[in-house]
DNA sequence: CAGTATCCGATCTGATACTG
DNA sequence: CAGTATCAGATCGGATACTG
């Protein structure tokens, strides 16, 4: 039962709430970006650092560890010199990526509408404020 | 073309990146929770406050404004005493909610696996450190 | 190459008192 | 009822120097 049923008066429990779960997994500025970047196959640390514009080394590391801990990324270390580490999506992350697709699709389809809404909202508030 | 194609060497642009767009819209601790709570029909401020466990008045207000600005919520004020304000999803938010469903579905299906992954990860690190 | 360690400012959140 | 205003604490995130 994917549909989260909410009748009047129901509480959205913080614990065990599937919505919260997704959020916690995917929240943060970079998680989804990394998942998307890793979706086409194993990627190395530096590849990610270069491909995800604006990410710092620190945040890349932290987010990678986080995703690995949740079982979304598989980290493989090759004992070579120089060292090589590959990150690749696990099966459940690959499923997640599929779900994400409908979200990005939504974003693309409504990007203009959302921009317009913002402009309208700001204009209204500006007018109201004098 | 919903599929975000990423060839080796491509950059995930910060601007105009549909992934980023979704994130910015839906990020934050409460946005999605509010969307889910409002999905079944118009809700009042206090209803939301009661149904979303743990949310503070401040964050509810901020998040509502944010969603309203992005054109995801429609705010209706009734000039009654005491005042009454309804929030309801716009059409595009309703679409978003549909997309969210596949995410929550994913969360439910893999909740156990993710928990297990965490435990395993922590145990490993503990063993390595100890 | 693939990180770790440290410092610090920006942002997010919660608690709470007050108001039209 | 439906907020706003203010303050403090927690967390996030970036820059950067250093290392196996």
C-alpha cells in the first residue's frame, strides 16, 4: 500500500513514516545528485568531484559515506598505486533512481510554471508592502 | 526526455538542473510532509500543526509560504471571526504528489534492507576501530 | 588518487511570547 | 484562529592544509 492514507486527525508519525524515511535518505544538498551521477555505472571519487559542480571534497566524502551506510552505494577499493575507489549503485538505489526519474520529469515539465509563480508571488508582496 | 543523461565528463550543472530544481522545491524537513498532508483536500493551519508531529509554528509558517510562493499551495483566507485559512494543493503539486508516491513506495519496500545495511555498516566500523 | 582534520560562517530549527 | 517577532542552539556546508 504505497498510498499514505491520511484521514482528518491522523498524525504523520515522525518515526516509521515512509515519507520521512525517503527524506532522510535523500535529503541534503548532494545525495540525489550523486545517485544520478552514479546511475550509469561505477564512478571514482575524483570523477564525482569533477562532475558535480560546486561540491566540496568534504561534502562529497560525507555524502558518499552516508549513502554507503544506507546501502545505496557499494564502495570498492582496488589495492593499486595510486589507489582507486569505485562507487556504484546497489540494486535498491537503482530502483530509487527510477522513482527519482518521475520527479525530475515533473521538475522539467513545470519549471516555467514555478518560476512564474515565484515572480507573481514576489510582485504581489512587493505591491502590498508599498 | 525524463532521463537525465550523463556521459562521462558531463557536468551536473547547478543552474537549470532539474534534479536540483526538485530538491530545492522539496528539500527541507517539512515540505513533503505538508504536501502529503494536504493531498486529500484543503487543510487549515491548525490542522496541519496538529497532524504533522514535531513541526513548530514557525517552520509550518515558513514552509507554507515557501510552497505557496512556488505555486504548490493555494492559500485561501475567509474573512470570518475567528479567521479561517485553507491551504490546498495546486494542480502541479498534485502531480508532484503522484510522483512522490513511488518514492514512499520505495521507502516502504526497502525499509528493512536499509536498516540492516546501517547496522552492518556500523558494526563493521566498530570492529575495525575496536 | 582518495581521502581526513580543522576551523568557521551560513542556514535551519525550535521555543516562546505576542497580536489582529 | 492564524499567524509574526525574537533569540539561541544545532546542523550544514565550504575552504583548505595535510596524509597513506
